[in-house]
């Protein structure tokens, strides 16, 4: 199981966190619902960084295997 924390933005719920647990098959379905050929394409679409469990995430774009694909450049 993968735990995902989401923020509720409805005014009456502001300030409340909830944990949502999805089955691995559900997580894969969400990740595969969008496909970017590479990080340049994801950045151009305004989707980067892409977190594990989010549409467009895949291990091949997560160079550090930290659950965050297409992170901002850290070097000069």
C-alpha cells in the first residue's frame, strides 16, 4: 500500500489533513494516466516535479529513486 497525504481546500475543511491509502494497482493506474516522454516535456507542460502516485510519474524519470521525478536542477 502507498500512503498519500492530501490537503482539503474547502473553506470548512481548511487546516485538516487526511491520509488516503490506495492499492498498488490504483497507484499505477493514476501514474500511467498521463505520459511524458522525458522531464523536458513534463517541465514544458508545467507538471514537474512529479511525485510518486501522481499522473505522469514513472521510475525511469526519477534518477535518485526518491519518489520525485523531474526535480528542479540543483547545479550551476
